[in-house]
């Protein structure tokens, strides 16, 4: 059976097994309603795509193009999933053509206006068709390309060009907004190495030494730049780009997790926090997959029943997403509470982990 992959915001989609059968049959009835994201290639397609079909365990399904792009997937060059929206709306077609024709240009609102389009109309049209704005689409497409070029040993100039930034300063600024420092300050080898990991719920940044994993975060997390800055300071600036054995181990464990094979994480961790904070993190790791606990319950379990707010702060200080499962902490009333990776992702993680819950005896 396929792992449940329906998007939180469209629970009307059929189950993943049905969608996978539709993918194999190249069923055109799902046009515009659902797309398949392929983990092994980083590509998303229409279900009717003529390309060779991926294995079921490598497929996730999303209801919008924006959800696919935000999760780090690129549009397929064979089935062109963006094309129907372009065919239906000449404005969208023109803007997508401009994006393809000028990959080295950083589009802004002034460019949209110069092309004769109303900014609010463009924003509404792209949000309606793709679930994201035109400018968001351009930014997501470029930054991952630049990071991957650096990770493969390319120069900052090559990364800038691959990411489609005509201006070195613009590339540096966009890169710094993502991870807290300019690419020239992190490129090359270092005592700590950062790498990019694609997952069905979006791209993640992993930072490891040769022996321990120091950080694992979704790239959209607002606190990521500050976390990267603190890591770089602790490493005395010795932070580079590349992979290490702990990064490769967590990459494999994440693959097993999202494929529904295992929720066990054995990657060695570097835990940087006070004794209280580490006690909270240890208790979080004792929450079994498929179960949840409140802040108050965690406080009682560590013998500090009045330290609910301190537990919440320790929870928020976690920079090892999924491994230290702060997403399993909910409000005392059972409601979802804040999560740095987004509440939609927290809900999705809890849905994924429901399959790991032991069957009733």
C-alpha cells in the first residue's frame, strides 16, 4: 500500500493507491486536480505524463502546482504541467514565457507592471492556478539550483549563474535570507557541512560534522537563518557545503520514514542546549510515533510540572526537526499549536505517523 499522501487542504482527493493506478493508466480525468511528485528525480508531472512510471514508493500526490514547487519539485519537461494554465490565460502564458526566456533575471513587481499587467490580478491568477505567486515561483526555482551547484563543488559564480541571478549581490542576498550568510562564506569544505535534502513535505537543510548531525530544518522555517548563523559562530566560521556520513544516514532514514517503512532515527546527534532543554528533548523522543502529548504532560514527565512555558521554549529551540519530534506536542485541548515548519506540515506529519501506531491488541 502507498503511504497516505493527500494534501491537508484537499481531503477530497482519492487515496494514493487509486491515484497511483491512475498514474499507471495515464488517466486524463485528473487533469488540473492532482499532480505526482517523484522523489528520485525531483520532478512533478501530470498523471497522464507519457514518461516511464516511477515506483510507487517514490510517489507523492499533491492537489496544486504550487504545493509541488514549494515541496522542491520541478515541472516535467515532457508533460509540461504548467501548460494548461498558460493555454487558458494569455497573461499567465506570457509571464511563464518571460520566466523561461530570462532565467538569469530577477523578476520584481516593477517588471510585471512594465509588461502591462496589474499586480493584484497577476497575484490572484497565479495563486488560483498554482497556489503561489509568480514571484514566489521564480524564487523557489532559482535558489535550489544555486545551492546544488555549490554542493557539487561549483564556484559561487557558477551557482549564481545556475540559479538565474544576473546580479551577484542579488544572489548573495537571497542566499543569505535562506541560510543566514552569503554563499562565499559557506562555500567549500568546513568542519561543519550543509547539504540539501528533498522530502515529500518540502526541502530540508542538514548540517553535520563527520560524526554528528547538528541541524535538520525545513527551508521555509523562519528561524533557519538565525540557526545557521549560530552554528557558523560555534564553528568559528568553519562552515561549508557538502555531505558527510551523518547527512547520508539521515537522508536514508528520512526516505524510510516518508515511505512508511520506519519511524526510527539512529543518526548520531549533536545536542546543544541547557540541561533542562536536553531533558525536554529527551522526553519528546520518548513520545511514540502516532501519539501526541501536551506541554503540561511533558513538564510533568520531567518532574517540572510548573515549567510549562519553559517546556514550550525548549520545544521551539529544537533544530532537529522530525528526529526530536516537537511536532508531536499539541495543546492541552488537543488543538494543534505553533510549529516552525508550518501547521499544515505538522498535521501532515501526524497523519504520516498514524500508520506507525501499534494495532490494538
